C-alpha cells in the first residue's frame, strides 16, 4: 500500500501545473459553497429568531379544531340532525381560572391571558377600526415584545390607575391624537368608554401599528360586556423548540386550539426547506464542475502511463491495486482542494461578517449581515468535494485496471 501511495504521489507531482489548477478549482468550489451556506443559514437563523421573539411560542384561543358532537350522535349509531339553532353565546375560554391554574402547575415558561375584541377608536370626529386587547400589564411584559417598541410613554403606564390605553403610533396619527389625549373606544356591542393615551408603540408591522390598542383586561371585559371572560392565552417557553409537544398536551387537556409557532409559520418553514435543497444542489453542481478537472488529470495520467501500468501489472500488481492507485490520486487532489477551500471559505465568511451597513427597518438598525458559523458547512462541502473527486478518479481508474499488459507492451494499443 505504501508503494501505491508513493507512485500516486509521483504521478500527481509530475503534472504540477494541471494538478494546481484542479486543486484551485476544488478550493474555489468548497470556499464559495461554505460562504454561501454560512450566509443563507445565517439569514434563516436570524429570521427564525425574529419569529420566536415577536410571536407567542404557543397561542391558545377559544376555537376548536373540530366542531363539538351533538349528544344524539354519541347516543345513537345513526342520527340525522336538522334545524339546529346556535345559542346566542359569544365565545370565550370556559372556566379560565381552572385552565390557568393547570398551566401554573407544570408549564416551563410564562403565559398571559387576554380578551381580544373588535371595536372602533374615536377622537374629535375621526375614527379607526381597531383590535382592542385587554391584558394584564404584569404578565404581558413576560410574553410580548411590544414592551420594548414604545416611542412615547410606556407599557407599564397602562396599569397606573384610571382608564388608560396604549396604541400604535400610526393609529394615533390617523386619529390626530397624541400622548395624554383622551379617546373613546366603542365595542362591537355599542358600549363606549373614554380612555387616556399613556403610550404609543411602533413595531414596524403596519397591521399592528395601525390596528391594535391595549387596555386593562378588566376594562376590556366591561367594554365588551363579558365579565371574567378571556379568549386568548399566549405562552412563551424556556425552550421555544419544545413548542409542538407542549401545544399538543395543552390542546388535549383543555380542548381548545393550541398552535405552536412552527405550525403558525408552517409555510415559511417549508420555504426554508426548499431553499436549502436549492442551495445544496448548487453546491453539488459546483463540485461536479470541479470534478471534471480531476477527471481530466487522472484520465491524462492513465493514458500517458499506460506502459508503466503494463509493467506494474506484469510485476504482480492486481487490477484492484491499479484501480486503488488512481482513485487515491483523485482523492488526494480533492483533499488538497478541500483543505485550501476551508481556508478560502473561512476568509470569505469573515469578510461577509465584517460588512457593515445601516438600515432603518421599523426602528431596528441592522448593522451587519447575519452569518452562521458551523463546522457542518465545512464537512458538507468536503463530502461533496471528495465524493466528486472519488467519482472522477474511479472512471479512468476502472479503465486503467482493465488494460491488458501484453497488448500494451507489444504496442497493440
């Protein structure tokens, strides 16, 4: 085996210029694939982190995934029901105190209960449709990122006494209202109450900044004439990625729809999978192109060293020895290119991470590209490189192993 390695190394060194070009081709492919993977993975991780930070990990609403069965359907094997009249009952989570006590007993995280109702906010003859959310400021601070998005006033001022309200700055602009002004909130039942603006927030999401207002939970219950009612529980977990099993447990116990953030963003997560498939397909294509350079070198060596191959086989080297020797040559070029590509990939990734710029995205200043540093990117790029090198070396190696030494020495081929 040592002799085969020495011969393979001699063949590679003997064609130094072509070997160098092939190594550079593999290195460029590995380096750029590492940098591309770091950039795309970094963008994906940054987006997922924003999803995790801006939305509840599990959201429990008063909806049910399937309609409740009628008692007659449970009593009889076959039943036909017609003419049902739905009860005049506005939805809400039944027995919320027991539900929250059950969550307190085991939930690994924080939650906040709220009552969300649709209404209108009015000020000096102007009005804006709004989703009016009744919350407890103390528990809401643990689950809502809106607490850090205030441009005037604060979220904690909501519980400072009196009828207070916080709203998006765009809603306030639409109404012509400012901090400290008194507006009227009108519920869907027609009940109206006056509230003083104690905070304005800006999240960068138009739907929230123009259409959301927060008041105390007890005020929302009075405004909507639903005493002690809640219809939404938002959960923040210590481990966001444990959301699916926890959501299933909550839904199985309470019977209400519990949606994990992965389910709520299912379309986005599927898009990430498709994007990763495209990315690694491009990486494979780059490595395939680099493999042609390796194939060209090994094929040329096989052609030029035909007499040497014949002599070696006549001295007792087997077909497997010949095949192994040329595959080693291909893998050596692929390995050298991978090692050089790691250095190039690291340099490119470092350069991308150092790019700085300023972008005002909804009040949040992004100053650098999101980059993911992962050894897996280097490993995957090397696997592609060595795989293409092995294939590129195998094809001419197979041909060399089948050469008949007698025909070569006699000059038949």
